[in-house]
């Protein structure tokens, strides 16, 4: 555990949040956000998989264009670099009417062109990774000009420090990227931010849809069981999460529609539990995170 990190016991509360978000003049202008349950966004460019997942209850799809600097930044860590293409985004858009998010590259000299390309290919929203400053986000907001939503990933220590200012921007969502945040903090276990008070401090600042981590099927998830992660997300009153590597591995060879429906049902049932239940699950989650330190150390540093 990083020096000075403290496991924060949940108090079961956070500042009131207005559950309304609309983006003017955009494709989602009339899709007023009112969170009722945890939304599930699948990372995939396989049209058949996308259709099956949406049929089972996935909310939408993420196409991942992020690759600039990612190999160098994540060298030595067991992470994923997708490098999806323009054609991938076009195929996914053609495959579903569900919301499609395009994760672009970190802000760079070609960002405006990249954003316009994503809009032309049908993205409903662009998601900015590795945000460090308000100015970076304002660059993308200007580029989209209200046509699509703009979400950000808080996954640097700079973004954490600037969270209050970032939260004042007209964002469509914010996602905490645990792996890159851990790298920036020089911590091998990405889940520490969920137990040391970092996410608890950031969460109340954002009024737009908020997400962190990812889920897989009930009874799966290693080294942190998916059920404990779900309780952690619901304790934080998260609005969405991602289905990525672990989920795709666990559904391989199975009926994806049934798998997503099973997970959707599990999320709905767990969401209906009293807030106290999610708070009571926190010690078990924190202990699982601490027990995973050695596993992450070997996985991410080789020793």
C-alpha cells in the first residue's frame, strides 16, 4: 500500500446530486439522463457481439481509438492497447442504434481532426483519456460544438487535483481510469484508489454520469470478485461501468445475450439493496484489494 494511504470506511452518504444532464444541440440533446441503474458499456468492435450484448441489456458500446503514447506509458504493466480503426467505428455504428462512445487519443495537435472524424462516423460521444487540464477539455468542447457529448477520463494525478474545475465543464460523463492513475501514482495495484479515499473525495464533485472500474459475470473476477466490485460501485453511486477484458474472456464460447442478461439482472437486484448493504461490503472489498497487492506486483513489475 502506498505510504500515507488510508483505507476509508464508507459513511454511506455524499452530497446531493441533481440526476439531470442534457447536452444542447447534440445527438443526445433529447436523451435526458436520469440514472435508475448502473449502465453497462461494452468495449468491442465485433458487430455480432455488439448486437448480442445490446440485446441482453448492455447500454452502449465503446470504440477505442486511444494509442498515442500508450505503449510507452504502460510498459511493464499488464494493460490493453486496442488501437481500433475508423472502419471499426463505422461498423459498430451500422450494427446498433445504442449509444456509441469513441475514446479518442489524449489531446494533441490532431485532436480537432480526430474529433470531427469520430462525429462523421457516427459517434454519439467522445471520451478524452489522460486529461490533465481544463484547457485540454475545452479544446475538445470547442471542436464538437455541442454536436456530441464530451466525456473525460480522470486517470492522472493532475486531473484528480483539478477535479473541481473539471467538474464545472459541460461534460456528458466522467470515468476514473484506475490503471493509468495507478501508474501515475507509482502504485502497482490499481484498486487502491477505491479504498484510500481518492475516489471518495472526487465523486461528490461531479454531477454528470460517473463511472469507474469494470464488471464481469457474477461468480467471476480475479483477484477482486466481481460481486465486491459491484458493491463498491453502488456505494459510490456510480452511474455506469465498462465490460472489457475480464468480461470478454469470461463469456468466450458462451451465449453473449444470455450472459449480459444474467449480469444485468444481477446488477438490478444488487442495486435494489439498501445503501447500508453496500457500505457493509466495503471491508471485504478493501481486504480483497490489500490481499491482491502481491498478485498485482508480480503482474505489473515481474517481481
